[in-house]
C-alpha cells in the first residue's frame, strides 16, 4: 500500500498548461505536474473530469505519487504508450525503481490503429512498471492496445489491478506474431522483455488482479490473453500471484496463463469463449536448459464456458519438472471446443487434487490425470463427454472416488490406462458408450470397490483389456452394485482371459466380497 502521500502537493495538470481538448499535445504540461510532485517528495496529480488529454509520448510517474483521473481521458496521439515509472536513461536493480504509485480512474486510450482510425502502430504498452514495489491501478479503463500489453508489471513486488477494464487489442506486427499478447503481463527483468535495465532476472511477485473485465473495444478485438506470463529465466519464478473475481471474454488464446508461477491462486473468475484453455498453468520444458518446477497452485470456483481448442483447465509439467500441490476445486465447466479439448487436464503433477468440480458437454475427456502420481479425483459431477468421463494414465497411486458420471459419446465413464496401485471406489456411473468402468492394457494392481454402476446405454458394467500380454494383473473387483440392469454376469463384468482379476458374484463374507448383479 502507498506508505506516504503528501496531500499538500495537490496539483491539477492544467496549472502547468495542459489544455485537455484532445488535440493539443499536453505531454510537457502533464510531465511538469508529475515532476513538481517528485521534486516535493510525492503528491497528488489531478486531471479534470470530462476532458481529453493528448500525449505524444510516455509520461513518467515517480515515487509516492497518486494520479487522480476519474472522468478524464488520456489519449495517445503519437506512436507510443502513455505512462511508465522510468525514464529511458535510468537503470535500476531488484525492486528499487520508482515505487509507491497509484493510478486512480481515467480512460487510458492507447489509440491503436485498426486500418481506419488511430495513430499508434508500434509495439508498445499502454502502462509499464519496472523494478518497483507497491503499484496500484484502480478503477481505470485501458483500451486499444497496439501489439503489446495494456498493463505490464515487470520486476514488480506488489502490483495491483483493481476494478479495471481492459478493452481492445490490435496486432499491428507485419507478420501478425503478437496474437499471444496479454492485457496484463506479469514479467521479469531480462533483456528483450524489459524496457530498461538492469536485466538482473528480477521476477514479479505478490501481484493481485481483482474485479477486472477483459474484452474487446468498439474499435479493436480481444487480447491474446487476459492475464499471464510468457518469459522466464532459469531458476526464477513468479511468486504469490492472485487472479480473482474477474470476467474474461473471448481471448485469442488462453484466458489466464501462469508460466512459472508459484503459490498462485486463480479463483472465482468467469471465463468465456477463449481460443485455447480458459486457465493454463505450466513451466518451461527442461530440455531447453531451464531449471523448472512449480508448486502450490490453487484453481477454485471459476466458471469456464466454451474453451475452444485445449482443455478448459490445463496444468502441465514435464518429466523432471513436475508441478507439486495442485488443487482444482469447485469449478464449473460447460462446453468444450474441437479436437482433444478436455475439461480438466493435469500432467506431470505430483499429488493433484481435483474435487467438487461440475463438468458438462465436454468435447474430449472430462478429467484427464496423465503421468501424475498420487492424485485424488473426488466428488466431481461429469455429464456428457465425447470420450471418457475420467481417464487416468501413466500414474501411480491415483484415487477416483465419489464421482457422479453420466454419459459418454464414446469410450467409458472411468478408464484406467497404463497405471498401478490405483483405487476406484464409491462412484456412480451410468450411460457409458462402452463400459461404466474399464481397465485397459497394463492397468495393474488396482481395486474397483463399492461403486454403483447403472446400465443405461452401457455395453458393460466393468471390463478389462483382452490384449495378449498386456491384460491388467492384480486387480480386485469387489462389493460393486450392478443390480437392476438386467445384465448377465458375464456382460456386467467382462474380464480379459490373460489377466489376473479377483471377483465374486455371490454373497458371503469371503474376501473380496460380493459384486451384486441382476
């Protein structure tokens, strides 16, 4: 938070000659007001409501300064962005640049060119903060960004975007190569990704994006991503990122993209019609020379509709670069896009917890646990998937419990691929295209216990692979309820001849107990 504000140094930019007619270049006058505040240890710089102030280049805001711009418009008329906390001749390290800054209100118009109107065609941020701490942008509208970001927190400790609107992005690059650009970029001080030095690999941390809206403007389309990162240095991470209570409409790629984030909370966002995943969390591939692991990722209470070409929620590590302690809880996902667009996909995650989510009309698999050991998939409601409801593959120690799965267009409600030491228990499944619960090749040393399997459209209740040499071994099927379906026992539970499967079809107390079939 702003520690010191010298309210006696309260000035209006018009005192220094700003006109505010939207045509006259007010850059020098506004900079004079900001310099006055800086020369006096900070202060309050005000814009007059109802006026439009034209800037031909960036203005620089310094320590302990609050800009009060409610009701005013600040518009680019040159070929650059609008505001930053550094001069081009300055160099800072760590978080030691100009800090303790507030931007309150205002429409900050980047004036991107779209072929008919707008002056800005350069690749430029609208607002840019580097090597700093304690930065707040509140109640502001940042609109019409050209090829880059509306707001960049680079090497920033304690950046906050609160109740802001981010509207409109235009990719003006000759090769249309900036379709990934974030409205809010959370960045690191490396050469090529920071406007000034030092390029000392200082990452941003403790960033809060709360209550913001992301979409198109009347002139320009949507951003590549609403909030995210796309640059990292080996051994560095972004810490303490919170993206909460936002609404995201129609990004070209991901809605939220956490690249090398640790201790991150993504919660209670409404995300609609993204080009790729609604929420993507990942790390660099270590084959590229990066040291990369991540941990403590919480994705909770989000509503995601119609993610197009990738999973609605996707958390992806690598062999040797796992993501630990991932919790995906209480999200609502409706509709998937094309291809293998799963609902929730965790890969190379240690001990992921996927619980209490509601998924419907998923184009791919509802929940896919791939190469992720000791996962807990519990209490989820999954309806109408194109492939499997839940799929576990390449994983050890996965528990699939107390899920309710209704309907797959192909495949199974629950599928176990090459995995071991797994447990499927307490689930209710119905209306699979093939089997309610299926154990595929090399799905060894697991247990299917105490599930309720209703036939509906299902061909089998429980089935296992019959591939020679790959049939699952060491599997226990016990105390499952398949009654009321008119199944013959051999149809209800279909076992590959080469596997070792322990089942019982009659009552009694002998281990493993009784599967009820009628």
